[in-house]
C-alpha cells in the first residue's frame, strides 16, 4: 500500500494557508481597527475613539447615509421575501410535481443568472426598463433585486427539498391530509431551515449589490453601497470604515444565524 | 348501494400496472376478506409495493378495478380512502413528537381534540409506547419507531391497514417478538391487515392467508398450510420452504391424482395440481418427507454426498444415480443411525407426500 495521500503533509501547506488567510482577512481587520481611530487620517493611528461612528449617525453626511441605509434595508427585506417565495414555489413545482418535460431545463434556467456576468445583467436590466419606459427609482431597484435574488434563494431551498423524501408527504396524505395540509404541516416545517437560509442569502446579496443597483437606480436615490461609493469618490474618510464595519457586522450575524438554523434543522431530521 | 358481499374487504379485479412497457402488476385478481391477516409474498421486485400503493391510492392503475367493501376506489385520492399504511421506512414526521405523529390522522379527520388525545393514549398503550409519548422520532430506536408507525396508522381506525415490509429493518430477535405482537394486535382490533414481505417464514407464521406473487403475476392464494403442502406450481414450491424437484414421466391424470414413473422406472402415485397433463413433469417432495432406507429398498437410490448439522435435525444431501441431488431431513434423536458420506442409501417417499407440479 502506498502511503496515505494527505494534503496536510504537503511541504509549505501551512505557509500557503497562512498567506491566504492573511490576504483575505487583513484588509478587513485594518478597516475594522481603523474605524475606531481617533484621527482624520486613514493611515496614521491616533488613539481609540468612537468619533467616526458618531459621525456616521450624527455628522453632516448622516441624513444621506440614513436614507441610503433605509432604502437598502427595505429593498433587501422586500426583495428577499419575494424572491424566497418565488423560489419556494419553483422548487415545489420542479421537485415535487413529478417528472415533466423540461425539468432539467427549468433547473438550468433558474440557476443560469448565477453564471451570467453581473455587468451584463445590469446593462440588460437597464435596457429592459428603458425599453418599456419604466421610470428609474426605488421600484426599478426593487424589481431588479427580486430577480437576481431568486437563484440565491432557490439553491438552499432546492438542496433542502431534495433531501426530504416524498414519503413524508405521502404519509400525511395517507393520514387524511389534503395536498395543501401535507404541504403546510409536513413539507413546509421540514423545509424551514432551507427557506431561512435562502432568505438570509438573498437578503445579504441584495444588501450588498452595487453594480446592478448603480445601473438601474436613476438619479436621486441611493442604497448604502452606492452612497458609500459616491462618498469614497471624494476621498476616503474614516467614517466610511465605520459604515463598512457596521455592514460587515450585519452580514456576519446573518451568516451565523443561517449556520445555526441549518445545524438545528440537520439535527431534527436525522 | 352495491350488492357485493361485504365480507370482502378489498377486491382487486384484473389489475394491471405498467411503468412504460414493463408491467409491475399483470392482470392480478385477489380478494382479501374482512378481518383477515393477509400477506403478499414474493421476491424483491415482484410488484408487492406497487399493489399496496395502488390500494392506498398512490399509483394510478393502468387497468382493472380495486374496491373497498364493495365500493370502487377509482378516482379517490389517498386522503379519502379509509386505509392507512405503515411505510417501509416508517416515514415518521421528524419534526413532531410521538404524540403529534399519532394525533396527525385524527386531527385531519376533524376528531375533537379531547377524543383524539384519548385515542392516542389508547393506541400508544396498545403498542407499549406510553412512556415515550413526548420523545421525538430521532430519539427512538428502530423497533420503537416501527411501533410509532404502527400506532399512527391504527389511530384513525382504518378499515384496512397496509404494512410494507415493516419488520425488514429490525434484527432477528426483535422481528420474532414483533411478529407475535402484530398478530395479536390484528386479532384484537379486527382490522384487515395486508402485510407485505419477501420472507416466506414470516408469511407462513403470521398469516391467515397468503398470496404468492412472481413478476407481477399471482401464483397462488391460500392458507399457509395449503401453500406449503399443496403448492400449485413449481415457483411456489421452490419459493416456500425447501423442496426437492424430481423429473418424472406422467402416465395418467385422474382428477387430483396422477400416476408417474421415476427415471429408474419405479411407478408412483401422487397428488397433482389442477392443470397437470401427461408427459414430462416434476414431483415436489419436502425434505422432511423423504425417509432414508437401506440401499436397494425404497423408491429411489443414491449416494450420500453431504451431512449438515442443523441443531434440531440433520440435512442429508443425496445424489441420485442420474445426477439429481435431493435433500432429506432427519430428526436428531438418540436412536437415529446416521449414514456416512459415500454410503449407498435408498429413499422412501412418504405416501401422499409427492406432488406433481407444472412449471
Ligand atoms: N416508479 C417506478 N417507475 C418505474 N418502474 C417502477 C417504479 N416503481 C416500481 N417499478 C418497477 O416495478 C416492479 C415492482 O416494483 P415493487 O412493487 O417496488 O416491487 P416489490 O415491492 O415487490 O419489491 C419492479 O420491477 C420495479 O423496478
Ligand atoms: Mg417493496
């Protein structure tokens, strides 16, 4: 027998791992640390302070960022809810309605947007809205977000549904449940971890989107990413680091939440 | 409205189920009586699950009709049929406690909550699970899950209970205990059980009647004893228990008896299945009904090839002069004298034990 192949014993494995982690996380760490910097400079350390957080919430740019944050959060909430609902319906139809022609095609079509470069989607969406004469603004951002969030919501939902055998719903129907009751009382609760994951993923993706939003938003409305970008164009100020840190916090808590929910769901159905 | 006698619980008439071009059930006709423990027996892939699912309403049959107490089930969805199923892998709802699992069917039938809970208590008592009522399915052993599945299916008092190989996931000792309990529960509740298994021993020890199925076709229906002692064809004789098949020439058939000659010319009278004809045929003789005698006496003679010790008895493999091998069984008592390997022996077929079969 040959010696067991173990990637962990490759020469330089530890060094490469450390390098990757360093490149991935140092910029984030720098941003987080410097958001607490008591100095106008973004590179010189001037002591610990919360002044840039104060600036974010109460400074001159505060109203702009608050408006943008409100837009971002409401759009993310609406887009994630709608996209999750659509993705759930699609998953039920594709995975639970029995075999039909074009089943594989439907799956491909739903997931294709993940492979299309975002800039292409952005241009196409913009052209589409102007072709039908839709006025750019909050509604165009929301519609665009709903659309590109669907595949992100669909993936965890479909993965979860594929793991649930059809026999549970059949057992429910055998026990006098209508198809709707079998869905509501059995399939839906079992699907919950997937649905929540899908929702959270869609929410984060929407909250974070810049390219498409920037194309379809029109003048006079900003989301947090476009507002940050606009602000950075005039030079990076430490308050941007504070906003970025806050955004990171929101993202991280969502991902953690999603992880815990999935773990709990996994325990229940084993 | 129907005039059909209601002591027939499930009436399966000429049912065919095709998947594409292959027929999982081929023109199957069966009548299952009220209150009986009925078993569908056959090798894996013969269509047992398909028949069960057709009765439960999960498969649309291609041809034929299935009726429940005289009323056709055609077009009724599973939730409108007073039939419950114990699924092969139980399919307990993983997000519900034992109690909620058992309550499920009762609540869907709009049984008032208090009555439903009382009934849950009853059935959990029946399957001896009252102590575990608040557990989740994942906290139960395989045997306990099997009981929950049974309790859940019994709770709504179905007219017919379908059980798809419910014991196959249990270990041998547990399986034997549960067999007796299942029989007892069937007897006490009076519910018609349709039990599916590929295990002939299980079928023989538990059932009132057995239907033997092969490749979607019905081979024989009858009480375990009929099936074992009077198999209607070669498949049934081979599938149920152990048997010896001996090539013979059939000289005459007269009702259910026939005269045949063995390869060495010995004439023998035997019982025959209904459709026997003269010409070539097979005799089926169970090993325990072959007796060893001194060489040159008896109906057949051969050489002892192998002796296998089985505890309560001994299995002896004998090769006949024409090369056919037969097995005989002898009780292990103090005064049996066992032959040795290589000994020439005679074989006596017990009167009435040989049965003429068609293929
Ligand atoms: N959904 C299906 N599609 C195609 N063939 C099937 C399907 N279900 C069962 N079959 C076929 O029908 C036959 C009977 O299957 P089944 O009823 O499950 O057998 P058993 O329960 O006796 O083992 C098998 O040959 C099986 O391959
Ligand atoms: Mg089966």
